[in-house]
């Protein structure tokens, strides 16, 4: 994951073996909420993906499969950070002109 684009957005890429293991939160959502998240994340538009990933709980226990939103590297222009393992950047802009 890194911070990129004109909106300083956090972006993960479907490039196994590059970057860090990312820490985050896992939520259970219904199909309606998932469809809403897909719209927010522009799934279906070129370079915007939702992919299954295997998640390892920090406290241990069995791995679970979760959905993660990924971007094409071509959408990461300009890049504002190196690889990150946790998102705590406050520069994200809802609109590019904010």
C-alpha cells in the first residue's frame, strides 16, 4: 500500500511479494453494503478491483478470506509515499480540487 494520486488516496496493488503485509480492520457486510462499497471504490471501471485475500488475525487464530480493494499501478500518479503497512496519512481529499 502507498499514498498516491491527486487525492492522496491509500492504494493497494495486486502484486504479491511487493511491499508489506498491511494491518487493518475486518468488517462483515451484507450484499447491499458491499455493492455500495464497490461503487465508492469504482469497481468495474478500469484499474479498480475487488479481490479475495487471505487475512491473518493479529491475535492469532485461523486465517480467513476477505475482500480487498486494489488499484492498478497506473492510477498511482503521482506517488506520495513509499510502501506502508498501515494507513495513518491525513492528506486524503474527497475531491481532487479540495
